[in-house]
C-alpha cells in the first residue's frame, strides 16, 4: 500500500541547471494529474530562489512547495529525503561521483528512482549492484531518461511496436543544430565533466560487462555491418561519424531484455551523428584524439576539466552556463533506418532463409535537447512510474527506458511537449 504521506515526485538537485529546468514540467504534470511534489538540495535559500524564479515563469505561487534539505555526502539526510518521496528525479551529476549514494538511499527507502545520466559505467554498476535489491523491494530504477537515451532507446522500441513485421537492424543518425547566432557555451559544464571521466575510464567497461552479461546473445543473420570511419550515406545529408554516447549500449540492453523476457528477436543497432562538411569532421576527430590522449595523464585531465572553453572551442565553459536564448535555439533530429521482414517466425531463435524484404525510415525531432527534451524525458519517466505502474514490467528492478516504458503512454507525453515522431516511409526491399 502506498504511503499517502510521501510526495509523488521530488526533484533532487533542483538548484542545478537541469533540475531548475525540470521544475516547470513537474509543476505542469502535478496540476494535470493532481500529484504532490517537492524540491531537494543542500541550500534552503537557493531552493526558495528556484521556486520563486520558476513560479514567475509558470505564473504561479510556488512558495508552498515542500523543500527538503539534504546533502549527498550525508547518508542519513539522503535516506530521509528518499523516505519522503515515491519517485526521486535525480538531477545531481556527475553520477560517477554523486549518483550511487542516491540510488542506495532510494533502494533502502523503497523509493523509485529516475535520472538523466549518460554515463555507461555508472548505469551498469547500478544494474550489477542494485537490480536484485530493487526487485525485492518492488521499485523501479531507470537511468538515462534524458536526451541520453530516451529519444534513441525508447524511440526504437516505439518504432519496433509500429513496424508490421520483425526488425533485424536499426541505425540511428543524430543531427543537432542551432537556429541563428548564439554566444557563450552550448551545454552545461556537468556534461563535459562526465565526458572527461568517461573517456578516462572507458577501458574499465569491458570487465564490468563480463560480470553483467556472461551469456552472449545468439548471433542473428544478416549481421549489421558497421562503418566506424567518417563516411557519407544516402540515408541522411552530411558526413557521418560514430556517436560516442551511451545510446548504443542502452539500446542493446533493452533488446537483450526484450529477447530474454518477452521472446522478441533482438534488433541489431548502431548509432551515428552527422555534421555538415569534412572540415567539421577533421575538427571533431582531432579534438577527440587530443582528449583521448590527455585523459591518460593527471595533468591532462586537469587541463581538460579546468579549461573546457579552450579544448572545445567555447562549446563548454566552466564558469558560464548556457543562456536561455542559446538553449531555446537548439534543435535535434534522429533518423531511424531499419530493415526487417514482413513475415513473423514462430520462435524468437528461428532464422530467416531470405534476406530482409522491408525497410522503414522514421524521424524523431525536438528542440532544446539538453534541457527541454532532457527535462521532458525524465519528468515523463517519473510520471509513468507514478501513474502507470500497471504498465511497467511486472517486477521491480534496474531498467533502461525502452524496457521500462514500452507499454506506457510516454510517447504521448513527449509529443505533448514539443517532440514529434513520424514514420517517413515504409517500402519493400
């Protein structure tokens, strides 16, 4: 039986850049669904300032919204915070350093948890250490509910459901652009901080995955061929490079879940991003090579962390946050290209004797990917747990967005918040 004294939703880290922008989304769903909510963080004064500032934005008096004082370095205060919530929206990153105590507190308190991390090592450590405990408690822990990785992971599951047949493979092409001229950084410093440490510890992922996924999935044919070199394609305009984010690993986890729990043939996936011309390709490749070299050394890591404006040509800044004008001028598009069969086979492990005979192209579009789509995604995820628990997987545990929300109305919520999903074409091959 749910505790009526608990708040439905609590934003942890509401004074941070992402948490601040989650407030209007939480306010809106609280009015529509009659939910209770609160904000949590270290400084009461700063939390009051956030509620006053966002109250002006949504034209409402938020002074009565509960404020919970908590410190991530204090386990007792974290536990008390978690005990006051049904779902915690954790906006405190980098999650490598700040995420695990929050997950632990939520599991101990029997509280559901969502976040916006794009850090594979953190997500997979959470899966390894807390999946069984979360199942025992009947709670849901869902990472990567922001721009990483709801558009790609949940978008693919949505496409899979709409596809009349069986998908064999899907390739995503991400395009991000700014409409007009902007000044200052494009993305908040916390993302850069996570990226630097992700590069530094990337080699540790293989050992972690051996513990998590000791059993390999069957190798289905035809095998998706991957091109890791910069190239062009007839699917999208511009030059294409491998996307270095967490999307591919999260999508593969979702497909493993669907294979093992719902007897669905896993879709082979690959992820890319596009740029306009070859000059940009050269710049990105050189930057990535430089970052990968520098993170091997302590002095190099310090340089990257302290001078992001130099090493990213102003894209990130340690001392300045993106302006509201800048983030409102940012847009993104993910093109999904899938191939599969019109016919369905009796068993998930059956192999087709003919090549794929059907293709599909779909597009998911939105604006303000870092703080519009991200906030809509994580608040939508929390809303699904709070209001559509009967549509989630039967047992609690640690889930990807695609696995957790495939049967919910999350896509409808996203479409109500400036995100579109459209199947552009379906045709025989």
